[in-house]
C-alpha cells in the first residue's frame, strides 16, 4: 500500500497577497512577484523540477498536470506496484487532458522519474505532498522530505483540511510550508486553493504561486483554518447528504438530482463523494470534527459503512454508484 489510498480583476503583488486574492496562473504579476522574491531571477517553466509525494489519486493527478505542461516530476511512494500503476494512469490522463484541450497538444511532456526513496526529492525546485489525509502519515513524510531538500525550497501540502500552522511544526523550516489544495481531476480544474499559514513567508508564497503558474493553474489565497474554504463548505454538505440517504429520506440518485436541477450543483454531492474517494472524505471529515467540534463534520454511519465494505467510489468501482470496475 502506498502513501495514498486513492487521496481577476484584482491582482496584488504576491509578496503581500491578501487572503481571497485571485492570482491567475498566467498573470504577469505572478511572474514579477516571484522574480522580486528571488532577487531578480525569473523562474521559467523549464527550470522547474517537482517532487510529488504519494502516487495515489491526487499524486497522479498533480503529476499529470505538471508533465502535461512540460514540467518534469519525481514521483515518490513506498510501493513499487503503486508507482507502476501511477505511471500508466498518468499516461492515460495526459492523453485525456490533451483530447479535452485542458493540456497543451503537441508540447513535449515533462519527464517522469519514480522512486521509493524519499531522498530522491533532493535537487527539486519544489515538493508537493499528496499523501493520505492522516496527520501521522503527513508528519512523517513531510519531516523526512523537508530535511532532504535545500533551504529555500518550498514544501507544499495538498491537505484538504489540516491547518498549515499545525503542520509547520512537522517540517524543518516552518516558513517554507504552504498549502495548495488541488481539486480532482487536477488537470481539468484550473483553480487551486492556496493556504498561507501563520509562519509561511512571502518568499514561499511567491514561489508556490510561481510553480502553479508553470502548471497554468489559478491560485486563490486564503487564511489558515481547519478545512480552509472548500472542504469546510463541501464536506459537511456531502456528510449531510449521506445521512439523508441513511435515514431513508431519499436515495442517492434523488439527492443528486435535486441538488443539480434545483440548486445548480454540477454533479450532486454523492457523485462528488465518489469522485473524491469516500475513504479520503472520511479522513477529511475526521480532521475537521476533531479540530472544530462541529457535529456536522462527524462522519456519518453511511460513509463509515462504505469504507468498511471497500466501497470507496470511482477508484474502487463502487460507492454511492456502481462504476463496473475499479480505476487502474
């Protein structure tokens, strides 16, 4: 088993990016701020080499996005079989993204190196952690990775809910840690929720947004808080939807149809749960419940039962819906 079970108008200078600031990935302001933070050296796409920790759903998605934009990736996981499956998935996802026009066609792909040695991150321009939403696992992985990279290298966590301020104590240099909550599928969704922790430096924030610019992602910067914005809103809603199913108020199809057709939700909360991965969702809700005390975040028995049954959503072939076969 690998690290992961799957798991505008206003353009301020990045060195002082305010929470809620929209920072387009292709903006000149992003490049200029990053240049200033490094003393005059603009980072071009070709100079990036990313380390991605975790070869599960999110790790492969992030790697796909980078490779599809010509940025080489070192993908790290503890399991060779997981890495081999990830290589196949990344190739398929790059072709899918190009077919849909979400990734550039005809451009040279970034190279992919896979390894089970976390020391392989040495020499990378940034580290993106995408391991399972377990504080214990993240603490171990981030601690080891941050010790392996040179000072000044941004360490980016894809956590969906653990406060960045809390995680800053797990790395060698807390000022070099920043959150970047990518969505799934990453190569199709351009916007990224960037979380500035209380210790995150201006330089680290600028460097992280520069990496996102190389991936043609759009950063929206928010303040640190359990669940930030997206998970704090979405995950309790999915939890409530699952409770309605468990109480027999409506079946999954009816809940999703009402949310789509009456309230404009693009997929419905329970199809979204299947896409996220129900195990990942339970992990995130557990993090939120423990840190906020909000009973709406306590994972429902319906979700817990599906995890026990191995019905994890699209990746396992079955969740609230039947997909026929697991995603490879």
